[in-house]
C-alpha cells in the first residue's frame, strides 16, 4: 500500500468515526409508528399531523416514521412490537390490548356509553387516568384516549333481528369479552386480524363482523358485506400509545411535548371520525350498501346476561355504573 493510499484510508476512517455519532443519533430519533388503516384514513391523517407537530415542538429531536396499511402488522403485532421496543408508537383499540390489560375490557361492555361526549368525559377524566396506570405496568404508555365511534354489524346477508346472528360465523376482535358477547347470542366467534377481514368476508370464512362505520369504507368491506345494521352496541375506545421502553428514555421536556400533542390529536381524530361517518355511509349507500335501522331494545336485552357474567371480572356492577353515570 502506498503512502498516499494509507493517508486516504486513514482519512476515510476518520470521517466514518466523525459521522458515526450523527448516524446513531438519526437512528435513535426515528420513531416507528404502526398504523393498521390505509393512507387517508383518520388514524393515518392523525399520525401525519402528529409527526409534523412533534418535529416542530422538539426541534427535530422526535422524528415519527409512519407505516400505514398494516405494514408492521395488525393491532396485536403492533402491541407486541411496542412491548419489545421494535415499534415505538401505534394507535389501537383497547380491546386489542385485553391480552395484557383485561381490566380494560370494561370499556367494551355493551351499552355502557351513550354518545361521543360521554366517551370523552369518561376517558379524559379520573376513570381514564386510573386505567392508564394499568397499561403502563404492561409496557404501554397511553398518551391519550379517543373514540373510533360506535360498533355496528356488517354482514353478507341481512341481519335485522338478534336471532339472525344465531349459527353465523362472526369475525371478532381477539378479546375474551368480544368472544363471550357473540357466543352468548349464538354466533360462532372467530378472531381474525382486521387486515384479513376483506378476504374472510369475500370467501365466506366469516358471515358478519362488527365495526365502526369509517373503516368499513376505507377497507372497502361494503364490497363483500353489503348490509350494515345500526345497532351501536359497543363504543370502540382507542388510544394513542407509545412503547414504555421508548417513552422512559425520553427527556422530560419531550415527554411533555408528546403528551400535549397526543391530547390535541385525540380531539382531532374524534372530529375526523365524526365527520367521516355520515359522509362514508352516504357514499357506500350510493355504491349499493343497504343500511338497516333496528330497535336497540331487543339487542340491549339480549346482551344483559353479559353484564351479569362479566361485571365481576372488571370491578363489579359498581365500576360499570361509575361509567354509565358519568355526566
């Protein structure tokens, strides 16, 4: 090796050493965010806005990298990734976290919430704060709660009465409570990731499912299950979640900034979901989806046994009544 070549090699090595901290810092700042819904959906819009605000308010120290359309997996895979630290943030239904925090299933009990405002007052108040500690203990830092809206039935064939559910194969969330609810009504509940529901309905692996209205359109599920029955039996509560492994390493000022942004984004995504619902139903109806209005009372009565059977697991009827009576 010539002297010139040696000098060039040494110079290159020195540059690499100087660049290494900058490269490491860039990688350390990157925050992998798992989003199940596709680009343009409210959840993805929320994270895009979150990323802008985070970069602005932390002077670029927090760089959110958004992976929409289930690129990092479904809700369960995102949750497992956050616990391991391979994914730093995600939005998720509380039902999807029930494997680790079964107490959170209380918010998925049928007919406990009245409307959007009721969900917000419960989850942003003292009740929501108490439950954040349970998620934190399992590796999830809940920065804020929000609502996806009420869950309704979506089916391949019309379902207008409780008896129509009997014997049907129903896609459900991977939640013991959701499985118990629909088994009680005579369905055959089958947990299937949301990313696989289109094919499941298209091929008849599932006859029906329950879901909030917005994702029915964004996932184009109305194409394979053209009947929407407005039962509003469960309000789907979601959360903006960070991996505690990531969160605990952040400087206090960055945690404060992200917490404030999360509160703003909860209100932002609630507004998007509200706006989207009515418009989505109109568009889907124009494309052939049939909307069935039903009397809520028979559905409420049919689900009463779930209150009696499941309430003791979540603090008893008193805990349910605390939610119901929140004004």
